[in-house]
């Protein structure tokens, strides 16, 4: 059964950025998430998502820190597992 508290990290207390990233991923459709391929290059992942800035960070508002592609991929893959996709 999928984990229903998808905005809470598994490994400790979250900061505002942790919560915002997970909330952002929660709004992606199952269909889009099924398209994700962990073998893609970072550039392919950024194009697939379509919400990365030209400097390589995810474009999110109200964040304490930038979300770079490595963190994005780690949290995305965790999110897909927790969501049961």
C-alpha cells in the first residue's frame, strides 16, 4: 500500500524546501511519473519535468534553498516508490 504522507521525508525532520519539493511531486500525475526513466541524463530529467531554471535548480517558490538535480532525482525516485507507481 502506498505511503499517504508523501510530503514528509523518511529520514528526519523536514525543512520548508523538503515539504515544498514533495508537495510539488505529489501534484505530478501517475501517467507522467510512469514515464520517468532513472537511466536518463540529468538534462533529460530536467526537460521531462520542464520546471528547471537555466542555472539548473528546480523552480519552486518559498524555498529556503535551491533544489539541484541530484536531490530532485533522489526525492523523485523515493516519491515514486512511496506512491506505489
